[in-house]
């Protein structure tokens, strides 16, 4: 009887040992889960405040069509107008309560000085829309180099077409009565599409790929270059 008990105990111990070995081998063989991929979403532009406003004065009797289109749909809203169908449109705006200061700003506006910044900002927005994670991760150093190159470039054939200002009385903002006056100054700059396309492609050819991008980064860069003007 004593021998049977010892054999039964030994059998139970062996079974437990096999179970432990099996669990250990299973846990070792199970691959670790890959780290979760970080997805980068550009910070959304702040929603414009809900306003009740009325125009109380303006530069001229006629409110230009391009200014109305810009207020409704941004630069691309202006580009949809028939008169600007063959141009890229850039709008510089400034606002405040001091009309004299804004008039001085408008009178000293320089296309040569401001246009590279306007192009660089639009290029940056286009590059950011083409990635799912962080731009610096997907493009490598190319992203930073591209923004700098377009900011430093010299552009030809961009011209200031017009400027316009108006004053509005904002009576309610975000459901709060404010009754404040504000001047908004707009300057429209245009350049023929084919001329800007040529100049942007020329700048792209000068951007160094140092340090060398990975294969994945190189593929992203090549893809965005080939489709760059779709949605630009």
C-alpha cells in the first residue's frame, strides 16, 4: 500500500512538472505584441468664434469679389473664381483696432519679402496632409530641409493684385456681448500656375537628402513629389 501511494505521488509530481514545462515553453514561444504605432494628426485650426458682426466702413463702395470669396473659402475659394482660374492665389491678412498702424503695414508690404514665407507655409501644409504619422518620422530630415529651402528661395513673377480693408462692429462673440470694432486688411498676391510649378520643382531638386533617408522615407518623398500639386 505504501509503495502504491509513493508511485501515485510521483506520478502527480511528474504531471505537474510537464504542465509547468509546457506553460513555460508556450510563454517563451509567444511573440511579443508589436508596439502600437503613433499616429500624428495635425492640430486642427481653432474654430472661428461665433460672431454677430456688421460692416460699418470699408475701403471703397464695392466689396471685391475676391475678398468675399476669401472670407467664405480661403485662398482656394478665390482660385475657384473664373478670373483667377490660371493662377495660384495667396492672401496676406492683418487685423486690429489701430487703423493707422494697419495702413502703414499695408503700404510697406513687400511681395519679394513676404512671398517666400507664404509659399513655404503652403508647402508645409501640403506635406503634412500626405503623412499618417509624424512628418519628421515619415520624411526624415527632408521635411525640415524642404520648409527651409522654400522659405529661403527667391521667386519671380508673383505680383500684388489688390488690397482691401473693412471695419466691422462685432456685437456678440461666443454668446457674449462685446461691442468691439475691428479692422481687417487683406492683400491678394497672384502668380501664374505654370510659373510657380516650375519654380517649386526647381527648389525640390536642390533639397539635400542628408542624412540619407530610409527606403520607406524615400518612397514617401518620391510619392509626395510626384503628386505634389494635387491638392496644393
